[in-house]
C-alpha cells in the first residue's frame, strides 16, 4: 500500500504516487495507492486540511493537541485511513513525503526493505524515526504493519527522480517477507 500527499504542499509526492502505480510487480502482489490522503490540502497547496489540521499528527499514537487537531482522529481523512488500512491488511505501507531526503523503516520493519529502496535512489536510510500523532508511526507501532517513510529529497519533479523511486519501490517489494 502506498499513501501519498497527506501534506498537500508536498508537490512531488502526488506525481510519485502515480509513478509507483506503473511499477512492475510480481503477479501475487496487489497494490493499493491512496494518491491524495489530504485532498483539500492538495487542492489548496497547503500542508493542513480544510480544518487547518496536520493530518500526519492526527493519529492516536503520542498525539498532541498543539499540532494534531482538537482530538486524535478528529479529521475524516485520518479516520478513513485508520479504517481502510486494517481492512486490506497490507504486507507493507509506504508513506511518501518530502523534502528531508531519507528512507526510514518504522518500528520493527526490516531495514532491508529501506536499504533496497535507498540503493536505487541514493538517499540514506534513517532508522529510529517516530512522529507524535504520525500516521506512519501508528501503522507500524499500533497496527503492527511494516511501514516505510520515504522522504524524497528536494522540491523539483524530474523524470529521473520519479524513475529512481519507482525502481526503489520495485526493489523494496522484492524484499518482502511473509509475516
């Protein structure tokens, strides 16, 4: 499963989510893509949703009122994701962000998944990442689903960048192990 654009101002990740849909994957792999987890923010080009909440701080893991909205899961987008994820029970969730430039396995996610992606995009692997109220952290540490945070470097979309990340995703999928 790939989730893109939970922050509407991260403009590389929308096209990247579409590029990942073009991946050549094994026949036994089903790919779920959420192209814009924050459709209001994407439309407006803003980090937050229409209620001015950072959706990636609205999940019930170390939630904080200062950045996560009026309550955990107060936002319909976060509630939709927290219901959808367990319903499809993916073997891996990839969350696309920018521009911090790293590939981060969250929680107990095998570092080999991140290393396979990292090798293709020449971005470092960063372990030990958690985020208060974070969707990625909730998926890995609460739902128990292997999760990778992709922080695409830079702010410019290029065909080479999209292709490299598609190759990274394909390499990562080849590393998947049954849970």
